[in-house]
C-alpha cells in the first residue's frame, strides 16, 4: 500500500510541475474585443449622460471601477474557459498555479 501512495503522490507532483511550466497562450479575441466595447460604451455613456465628471467625481470613479470589474470578470471567465478547452486535464492547476 505504501508503494501505491508514493506512486500517486509522484503523479500529483508531476502534474503540478507540468501545469506550472505550461504557458498560457493569451486571451481570445472575443474577450479582448468585449472589454474594448465595454470601455467604449462606458466612455460614450459618460459623455452623453453625465456631462462634467468634476461635478460628480464619485459617480465618475464608480462607473469606471464597475467597468474595470466587469472587464476583469470577462477576462477571468475567458481564461478559465480557454484553459479548460486547450488543456482539459491540467486546466485548474494551470489557472490556480
């Protein structure tokens, strides 16, 4: 039984090493385009509806912080999705290591 435990531990170590050394090949064009469209929509909406950002700085910063959080969420989703698609067996280890 000791040999089996050692073999399983070795397999886990090898998989972790492979996942650490595998490079992520970048984001897909859809996620990159979506973040650009989101930023452009935020800028246009701000110019049309909010006017002067000096009058309401909290609204200005809140809007851009929300946009940044949404863009980060899109990028995170795309990273996990693309990693699972390309590296199905090692996807979680690649994303979290």
